[in-house]
């Protein structure tokens, strides 16, 4: 009792001490409320954060559980379940970078063969034989056929032009130029096949070109040679090959017992009432021209 009296007798400060003692539960409740508000705000901010920052869904659930446990209890004590969840979340977050690093080299290794294969496979045309460019002994060319069989062909080093069967006629500057014009007119008027009027068509061509001033009067083709020489100034040329006759010269064929045939030499053949690349098969009496 004496001790209580001494404690009670503090003068004017004793009522203030009593008021402070009464206010301690109020401060404790206020501090607890502030702590709960802080933890709830942190949990809400973590829930609104993107998934990439917070890790996987498992770690997010673990974090939410931890926040719920802490906010539900006012005391700063952590249960065994909370410690276990925290440990698992730390392990998962530590394992993630290792998995990503381990996957990258495998992808690079898988892509490497495909690039090498694409570079080594050339683009080749379809259904084309593979040709070997090597030449054996300088005279044979080896290649592979579409069936895969190896073959070779001789290499041609010299070119032989095609032989001209019917040589072209030459222009002789010594003969009258109007004979060349007569050959052109006769070729324009000739037919594809004979009409048995060779001397008639040759007369028309010679008269139209102006080589002769009147129409010959003979009817038979074998008589054309004597009439051209005697009446119109033609001369017999020293030519026995019809292909060697110059352009515009008149060729007379026949015998004493035949009707005969008359034609004019053109640049690439012979013409009368029809066109032909080869001369007549009858006997050649002579080649005539006006000089």
C-alpha cells in the first residue's frame, strides 16, 4: 500500500500517464490497420502486374497465398505452408533460365543440317541427262543417257558444207543483157507442168524483151537453132553441159526424127512453158546466145 501511494503521488504528471496507458490499445490497433492496408495494396499491385514479370502461374498462386496468409494474420509469423510455397517459388524461378539456355542450342543444332543440305543440293532441270564434259583422247565425247547408260560420240572438228546438187548459173557479161530480161519474163509466165508449147513461150519471151524484132516462123522446137542463128544473129557457144550455160542463153534439144525442146537458162534452173530445176533429158543440140 505504501508503494502504491508513492506511485500514485506524482504530482501533476500522473493524470497524463493514465491517459497514455489508456491510449496504447488504440495505437496498437492503428498500427495493425496500417500494416494490413500496406500488405493489401502490395497484393493488389502484384495481381495487376503482367504475367511475364511475375513468372509462371504457379509462382503467382504461391505469392497470392503468401499475401493472403500475411494479411489474414496480424502477427508477423509465417506458417510452415507459407515457407514451403516460398521455397518452391524460388526453385521454379531459379530453374527457368536454365531451361531456356538449354533449349536454344538444341534449336541451333537442328537447323544447321537443313542449311547444309540446302547449300549442297544444286538446282537441276527435270528430266535432263547429266552430261560429262570430259573428252577422251580428243576425238570422243562421253555423256550419260537418261537411262543412266554411259555413251560417247565422235567429236567433229571439221565442217563439210552440203553439196550443191544443182549449181547456180552465172551471168556472162559478153552476151546481150536483154537475154537476162527474157529469162525473167519466161519464168514469170511459165507453169508448173509442161503444156507442150515450149517454143511458143520462148518466142514470146524473146520478143517481149526486145532481143528479136519479129516473131520466129518455125513450128518445131528442133528448128529453133537454125532460125535464131540465120535470122536473128544468135551464135552457138562452146558449152556442152546445160548447167554451165549462162543466164539468158537458149538451149535447143532434139534429133532429126523428134520434135525437140527449147528452154532458157535461169539463175536456179530452166524455163520454157514450165519451170524445172534440171535440164531436159533429150540430146543437147547446142547452147545459143546473142553477143
